[in-house]
């Protein structure tokens, strides 16, 4: 591999520095580094971050390649500044065996655009009745450490307890999709003033909060790790804050769309805004931002959920739930957290790289930008402003809630172990 010199970048938003990449690693960080025979990337005014890590991505392969494939999904990830993603288990067949998680892991290796760490299902077929092959998936080539039935809740308390006990043996984590199924039957959107006015089935906050309360208590009882997926309500924040005050091993994530969008958008009846968990109120959005800023919520995770247009271009009740998010995540975080003064760029690096890599126990990612570390890096131009046009997405799907919206910031370069996957905002 040739050498690459990133010249004049603000490392984690600090003073401009030069960063020399030699092969797969960072060779030197400092001012006035001699370029020598290196390829020079002029980065004045740009911010250099460690490669972003997503704890929650739906790549759809195997089974729904009409929505996304590992290749197209990892291309979208690279464009968004990600060097590693965790692929959720709700594929067809479900990733509930060593064979399926190894298939996804190998497809990630072949794609080459970012590392793919499969997440294993907690229960067989995501049916919530019988534990999946947790140990076999962990011992496989994929080395699974995170397990989730995401898309469905592990609502049986005994099954959840057994899963927490099982993964404790190898420092695994159960990532819970907190949704009490009986409280959300027929639910179409957040339960509140807007749902009442529109006559749509309400999705109460307590359906999320009751499961989180149960699971943090179970995690404390077992002494194991639980991670809360796509936390979306102010009440959920308070429960996680309380659990952390007890010293319990609880972590949580928030999606970019829950940091920006509210249930008022559902008045349009545009199914692009239909998502699980649903868009909540302005008060919830502000509580989530504050919780991400103070560390109660550990990280941002995209919940990138691609769907073909026929699953979204239909009436609200029939539409699939979910939004694509990999290519816009950093821009939304810049708008909601950096430009509001709630986080600086070092905080963004913490919430979008360091912490998700630590939660997923992902080696080689979420590392400092310093000599000797793997050259997994993201260069972003924070001064850029652009209107979101899904026609230019690398993802196979276009179901973004931000179409036509101006967002700040653009990833100009992404480096995976020293190799450029994105150059000047385009796939290499």
C-alpha cells in the first residue's frame, strides 16, 4: 500500500494536524509532516474522526436482496463515514445459527467497503420461544458478541433471563428491541394528541418503558450486559439513567431520526415517516438529545432499514416500518448535536465510534487517531450544506425521511485500514 498524508485536518475537531498513513496503520500525527512520496489529501477546514461504527444496521441479505445486499449496504456505510457495521439478524433465513452468521460475515469480507460484524438472533426464528445457538454463533468464524431479536421484542421474561445468563459466560450482550407486544397491537404511530386527531392506532411510550424497566432489573439480577436498541422516549431515558446510577451494566442507543423528527410529520400520512419505534413528541426529542449529550444514551445507531419502493409507496396502514440512515446519520448528528452546542466533534467521535465499538467488543475500531493505531478514519467537511437527494444514494433503497431537506456536513473521505473507500465524497 502507498502512503497517504492527510494534511491540515482538525483531529476530533481540535487544532489542525497532519496524519500520515503507512499501509494499514497510522504512522505519525503532528504538524508539518514531510509528505515524501505519499499521496496528499488536502484537508484544511475538515474534521478527522475515527471511522464510525454502527451498532444497528439491516443489510437484508440473505433473503431480501431486493431491499439491500451486504455489498450495497456497506457501500452506503462507507459513504456515510462508517468503517464497521453490526448486521441485524432478521434476515431470511434468520441469523440464528453459526452457518448464517458466517455467511453474512464472509459477504462482508468480500465487499471490502467496511467491516461487517453479524448480530445473532436471541431466539430461534425470532419467535421468542427457544434460545438460538448463542454459543455456536459466538464460537464461529464470525465471533458473534451481540445478540438481538430486533424487529421483535424478547417479551418472555424467562427467555430474556436465560439469554442474559448465557451470554455472560463470554462477555456477550443482549440488545433488546423494547416493545411490549400486547400494548402495541394495531399500533401505527406514537400514542398522543396527533394519533387521536388522525384516528391512527396509538403506540404508547409505556410499551417501550415497561420492557426497559424489566430488562435493566434482569441484567442487574444476572450480572450481565443489556443494550437498549433505538430508545425513543423521555421516560426510557429516566429508566436508563436510574439503572446507570446503580452501576448496572446497561447501555443504550438512539437513532438520528429520533433526534430530529417528531410525530407531527405523520399528519402528512407519508409512509416514509412510519418507523419502529415511532416518531415521538418534541419533548421526547429534546430529552433524547440531552441524554446523548450527558452520556445517559451511549451512542448513535442508524437502524438503517431499507425497503423497496412498493413497500413504502402505498397507504399508511399497509406500509413497512423503517428508514434508511447510513448515508445521512453524521449530518443529522451535526445538525442536532454539534450545531446546537450539545456535543463537540470529540463527543461525536465518542458516541459514533469509541462507545459503539466498545459495546460491540469490536477490535480495531473505535481507536484513537494516533500513531500505531489502525487507519480506520473518516474525514468530514462540516461547512458543506446540501439537499438530500436519494437518487444518488449508494443504498439499494430510497426510503429516507430527509428527501429535499438541507442537511449540513459531508463525508469527503473514508479509510478502511489505510485504503480509501470514499474519495471526494464518492465511492473509490
